[in-house]
């Protein structure tokens, strides 16, 4: 079941990659691993937080 729309997913993937790059370049901080969360949720199209608060940015109604 997807609850993240195309634009939302694209933004998540970009932000995730940027944050993840902090592990390898830039300040080389471990906080960059936080980027895995938006990257994975963007790739699969499902955000558990959206589910908790009842938000859905996906234009296609999916069956649950």
C-alpha cells in the first residue's frame, strides 16, 4: 500500500541521498545515516508516519 505521491517520493529520495552523502563527503558525520529513512520511504512509496497521522499524498486510492 502506497501513501506517498510522485513528487513527495522524489523529494524524499533527493533529500535522502544528500543526507547520506554527509557520511562520505562534507563533514563526514554519522548523522548522515538518517538519510536512509527518507531514501527508503521514497523508494517504496510508503511512510509509516503518514499512516499514523492519516495523510496520503498518493493520487491513486489503494486498497487496504
